[in-house]
C-alpha cells in the first residue's frame, strides 16, 4: 500500500509538471449533481480528465450514452458501505480509479424516497431511505472514500454536502428515523464525514448548498456563507448546475483550499451571470463553518446505530 501511494503521488507530480490535464475521480456521477460535475469536466479536456463512478452498470451505461465519454472514464463501484460493515469491496473498486488522481469529488448521498403508507401524524407519505441509510452512505461510505483517497496518494477531496447541519433537529434529520431513534439523521452523519475529512490532513473543500433546483445554472448571483446564516434569507436555494460549477472551479483556485462554506443563489437574472470564483469566498474573510455547532454522533452513538440497524435486518 505504501509503494502504491508513493507511485500515485509521483504520477500526480509528473502530470502537473508536464501540464497534463488533472485526473479527478467523481463519485455519484450517475446522480444529478455528480453528473453535472462529470459533464463540466468532460467539456474541459485541456484542464480535466474526469473518471466517473456510478453505483450500478445501468447507471454507467446511461452516463456513457448521455455524455459520449470513453468507456474507461466511467467505472462501476458501490461506494456506500453495506450493512456487513465491510469496506473491502469499496477500497478495491476505487483503488484503480484513484491511482494517479489529483482529487476526489464526492457527490454520493442517501436519497429519501416514499416507503409506502401514510404518516398518521402528518397525513403525508412515509419517507425513508430504502436504497441505503445515511449512516452507511453519508458516513461510513464517505469515510471509506476518504480513506481510499488517502491510501492512494490523492491530496485533495471536495464534498457536496447540505445546509442545515448546525441544527440537530432539522427536519431533514427526521426522514427515515425509526421509533427507537435509529436511522435517518442524514445531516448528522454528513457532518461526521466532513469533520473526518477535515481531520485527515488532506486539502479539502466542503460545499453546503441550500435547496437544490433542477434549473439552468449560470443565471444567478451566488452567495457564500457559514453556519446556516443564509437560511435567514428569503432565497435559500440554488441550481444543482451552479453547485457543480463551484465544485469544479474550487480545484483551480487556492482560495477554496481547506474551506467549508454554505452556498445559495439569488433569483434567476433572466440572463447569463459572470461569477468571479476567485473572490466568491472573500466576504467570509477566511471564516469556515464551525463544527462545534450542531451534533456530530460520537463513537457510542455510532455503535448504537450499527446494533439497531443490523437488528432490523
């Protein structure tokens, strides 16, 4: 493993010295935001050589058909840790893709969906995470991705997360939560993964977007903030495409190194908007999100979550 890491670092240094395009691995490339990131990098071949990671072969086929990317630039790997607790498959699947990469962009996330029936208290459909609990996807899965990046010599990780993490009782945390308190808590597990990345020693960029919109990007003024202060604004949403553009641009400006911030947009201007990405975070005056706010589950809470979720199988 040590020799593999040294080789990866050497390949990355040689590539940079020769002015070669930056090899970037994008997980969640079969999803909406990750798909935007992958497409934007494909459109800039002089700057990036992206490798998209999809969860299934069907997603890989769809992404290849949609983008026309070379087959070797889309890889199948289920990067969410399963209930067995084994990350061996993830590490093996990612190792080849990450070799020689300069950065890893994480766009994986548990997806809330209707699970059947109606909540008697709210009268709304029951919602949960039938394709994978946040504990396994947003915490364990992201941790394994971060570990795989560090083991293969990748020096930089960018994460797409979510606003709301300073509030332990945020409504998003209630989705998929069981009567015994297990399950759900997606923002808490995301926050644990973010703190793990910050403590890893790798260069990081963590973006907390507001409500994600499936609308055209490049038409709105972008606003950065910290610690969910932007939730007080009238406009608290942002197109996925704009989030993806910020994540791509973060790899080109040192101002995004070791930064954790929130991101929303102003209303659609009706026309193209030029964004000065180099100065986007300047109003924060160096400020980063404060991880003493909100709740990050500790080791005891993690073990309780494992026991409860495995007992429910």
